[in-house]
């Protein structure tokens, strides 16, 4: 192979979608391409003209425009253009011009067609007709087995059911006869019941509960109940189910959130099976479900701390198994929440029950279900309005200390900013918390905006969830009707900018310890979360997770078409680069951090990062336009 052909082949192999082609395809491409040179300012392709090749940017820079002259994309080394026209009547759909002296490889249309027919990954990439970042993220999601496998595929038998009027003895006998570890409870209903289902033989029924082996031990034998106790008297107050067409991923999250090992599976309203923890583990090999179970079996802080190597190993396995950032964030947040709940249970076992109702609240990444392996603690206590400091605060201060110290022992460092329930200011009655949020929204000075960025991501972990729900309602109602607050929050979201220099270079950190690196949290995920939060509050969203907030923003049609998708793909990609970097640190026995060196990542990943940072940069510019500071009324 001639040196020039080898150089072409090597360059193509570094960038998607060519980086996943077999050697034979790369050989054909390298020998077939033509080379074209375009001076800065000259057209690369004109709208409507015939197109007979896929264009690949070898060097330089090209701008692509919509038919109306609006800038559509800016391309650099490794990018492709012309594929949309090749797929649609062989006419240019998006005109383009070189904005620097540029060298392009031209891949003949017939070879492009052969690639589309012969390589599914290549076809998926070009047929999306979207940017490289979108194609990369969507390809990763398609390859994740847990995202595409349906729960119904895990079922091996129909469920065993029994009327809830039956006795514990009858249920145990049926479970033994059928060799099952759970049995579903049902009760007769009428055909008009919108929660009922028709029986296979006759009658209409409603699913009301589930009885497991563990229930028989804990709710019957350990409690000394007789065998003739009706099942209705021992069933759980809340039944957690899942639809048969949901993914294995959703089943895993449901088990993590609710700490259950058996999940009834429904087709509409009819029970079609029960998924057990062991069924999920066949696909979810990273053991985060087992970890949650083990957390609640520990009897001391030392026992919990001993699980931390397992938490890190679970994180690494999630990454290696191709989990998305949303899956990893949910799993890590569920583990963190479970630790807090267990620490509270251990504390209450020693210091006694709470003197007044309360809710232990988390903030930041855990509240958003977006935790990674490297995070500190952000939490607070909301107390009932009957709280009297002189009588009750000593108990709550001790609870906060035990939880905070326990989290620190488990690898969750104390918050440098003091955002913890051990701080008197963040251990207050509900009425005080409502006043805090009212003040933060009505008069957003710099300190209050800082608190808004932390406390406006909030969720309940233990206790009276209604306290947090009340605050979430207040935020959603007041923030969306407060243009001054939204404008101030938008300005605050511009304080951390993406690391993009002039045109296509990265701006490196210069802080000594991480010199010549990029902090992907400070310069990527954190400002992206800030941008999304502003738009979500503006539309009255009550969601906390950034991806769920984007769903609400999309439904509200508050951004130009396609913008929420761009934010979604950019957030996912930056998050995954950060997560993979942390997993790499753990594998090499280093403390995980958020800093990467661009020269240590692949060309394709570096290109995608630039695309993602450009999405963030554009989104920040749009904030200035969307949320201007209102003119002050004359006094």
C-alpha cells in the first residue's frame, strides 16, 4: 500500500463513523477517495446542485448553512458533509463554504451506497441526518442491552395468585406447591373497575398486593401471627408494579428506588409474571441491587464503610457494561440514599424516636439522581412547625451529626460550604424553609442565587415527604412567574463557561495541581445543569433530574425546535467522558477526579467534546436573550 493511501486510511480510521469499519472497507475507501482543496471563502457545495460524493474534512474548517442562509453547523477535521443529499435525490440539501483553507477527501457515491447497505453502524450514523454527537450518543444507547431488553423477556412462568381473604397458611401451602418465593393477592371486582382485569376462567379481579418469603418470616412468624390470619391484614400499604413492555433498566431502577426484590409485571392491568432480583442480575451484573440490600443489613457505621470498595467496584462495572450516565446516576444516587436511610435507622435505634415529624432532605446531584463516584454531601432537615428549638433541637442536631459523620466515614466528604443538616441554618421548621425560598426568589442577591443553585435541586430521602413536595410546589409556582429571579439565575448560570478557545481549541485549567487539563464538572456538566434548571423553573417543572427537566421543557415548547435534544446529547456525552475517566482512575488505584487531559482521549472523543461544549456555549448565549433583566418600575 502506497504511503499516501496508508495515510488516508489511518486518518479515516480515527473518526466516526469510519472508526468502526472493518479493515476491508477502510482499504476500499483509502484507494477510492479523491482529494479536493478549497481556499477560504470559496463554496464547497451549493444548494440544489448535483452531488456525487461524500465529503470528509481532512484539514481546515467548513461552515454548513440552511437553505435560508442560517448557520447550521461548523465542521472541522474528521467531520463529514453531503450525506443528506446523497440519501435524498442526489442533490445538495445544505450549502457549505470553506472558512479556512481546507483539504477534503471525496468518497464516491457508489461506495457510499455500498457502505450504507453493507455496514449497519455506518448506515445508522449517516441516516440519522443529525450531528456527530447525536449519532454517537444514540449508538451507545442502542448497544446497551438493559435499555432494549423488555421485562417480559425475563418471565419464565405465569404468576401464582390467591384471594386476599385467604389465610397465611393457605398462601404458604400454595407457594410451596408451586415452588415460588412470592404470591400475588387479588380481590373480586366488577367489569367497570378501571384497575381490574378479567380472570382467565371467569370473573373480574383487582391486584391488591404481594406476599413474599420474607413477609412470611417478618410479618407472620416473627410477629407471632397465627396461620389463619387473613392475607389482607399483612399486605403492604403500597404495591410497586411494572408494565411488561418496560425495559430491564426501568425494572432495575424501580427495585433500587423502592428496595424491593419482587416486582409484579403487568400487561395493562393483568398480572403476567413476577420479576425477582435474581432475574435482573442476569443482565445487571454490576450488583448495585445487591449493594442496596446489603446496606440495610448492616448494623453499624463500620459495616457500612466496609461496603465502599463494593460501591466503587459496582460503579466500574456499570461503566464497563455500557450503562448511560442516567443509569449510573440513578444507581449511585440510590446507593447514597440507602446509606442515609440506614444511618437514620441506626441513629434512631440509639437516640430514640423523633420528638416531632421531620424530613431528611438531600440537594444537588443526589436530589437530581445524577451522582457519580466522586461527590460530597449536601443535605438539610425540614422540621414540623410544632418544633420548639429549646425542647427538640438537641435531638435533631445529634441525628444530623450521626448522619453526616457516617456519610463522611463512607467516603462522602463534608460539604466545604456547610450545606449540611449539622448547620443550624439548614435545620429549620417548614415555615422557615418556605420563607427562605420566598426570599431567594423575590430578592435574588448573589448569596441567595448561590443557595438557589444548590437548594432548588431538592428531594426527600426519609420522613415526611410532603414537606419537600410542598417546597417543590412553591418553587414551581413562584419561580415561573418571577422574571427578575429568572433573569438573575440566568446571569448566574453564565459564570462557568465551557473550555472553548478561539474557534476550535480547548482552554486548559491553570490551577497548579491539574495544570493543562479540563475540569469536566466545573466547565461542563455543572454549567449545563445550571442552564437546564433555569429553563425548567421558567416552565414550572417540578422535575429534579436534568433529563426529566428537559422532557418538561420540550413539552412546554419553550425552546426552538431541536434545542432540548442538543442539550440532552451534550449533557450525556460530557457526563460519560467524566464517568469513564473516573472509572479509569479507580482501575488504576487512583482517587477519581473530574479533570481530563485532552491528549489522553481519542480523536473522535475530542471532536465530540468540542461539539458538546459548543452546544453549551450556544445555550448560555441564548439565556441572555431569553431572560433579560426586567426594567425597574419608576418609584
